[in-house]
C-alpha cells in the first residue's frame, strides 16, 4: 500500500477522496488525513490564488511527513464582485470559518445586484507534491452557477445554501452529497488527480 496524505482535518473531504479511489477501482493507495500523522505547524493561507495556497500546503505536508501529499484550496468567485470573496471565502466577514456571517455579508453586498448579474462559480485547486520528485502537480475544478437571495437547504456547508448550479433549480445545499460530489469543483479537481495517483500506486 502506498500511503498518501490528504492535508486536511475535514472528514468529508477524506471520505470523498476515498470514495473516488474506490469508484475508479484504484487499489494500492491508502489515504491518510492530518489527524493520522504526527502534528506539525500549519502555515496560514497567504497565497494570492487557490493554486498557491494548495501548493504551499502540499509542500509543507510532504516536507514534514515524507509522504506524497495532496492539498486543496477552494472558494466562491462572484462575477459582480470581480471574483471575490475568492481566496478570502472562509474569512470574508473577518472571522475564519464563520459560515453564517460570511454568507450574510455576501448576500447584503449583493442586495441590489439584479438576477441577471448574480453569476458565480465555486473553484478548487488541488496540488500533489511527491517528496524527491521534480514536478509538482496542480489541477483545477470549476462549478458555475448563480446566487439566490435567500438561503435554502441543509446539506453541505459555507455558501452552499445560496448557490444554484447551472442547469438546476436546487441550491447545492439541497443536493444529496453524492450528487454534489459528482459535479462539484472539488470533485472535478480531485478526479483530475486520479491518473497521477494511479502512477504512484505503480
Ligand atoms: P477550504 O478550501 O476548505 O479552505 O474552503 C474555503 C471556503 O470556501 C469555505 O470556508 C467555504 O466558505 C467556501 N467553499 C469552498 N467549497 C465550498 C463548497 O463546496 N460549498 C460551499 N462553500 C464552499
């Protein structure tokens, strides 16, 4: 078994990647989370792009654990806000991880923006850094949609209750988790890593 670290404490992300490996019939890779390796200091996310943050996290994880390491960074880009909250999605209201305040602030900012200009996309960059390898792999996933005016649904997290994916009328918080995984920004990015993980499995 080749051990690969997914540099996250989010149990949902770990389960999602493990499900994808299984669905792809990819055996020989064991995915570990940060809780399963010795603790190391985690640097704050200071990058200007999702890719910079993902690569920095994967590099730190690979350098300290010696394991091939994957990290992701994601967020919501709103066209009427020139791509913001972007890399600031998790701390848009000033408090890291306060999903309710972040969503409420964004809705208030968009109050006067007409329906025709409420387009947005969830974006995810995922990086794979293998100790000793010269190349760092970075892949992207995007999920386009629009923002509604009032939250709906209880699945998911973050901005899911106000994001309606293209071609749907439900918010992403109203989608069953497996349906979201199949089309989401993170699902797309992680799936793009599968061929690279296959190569690691040998
Ligand atoms: P991170 O990549 O886990 O650091 O997530 C960054 C932030 O982007 C989260 O705190 C959410 O606010 C937002 N975000 C990223 N992906 C999603 C998603 O799938 N649904 C809702 N919000 C998301």
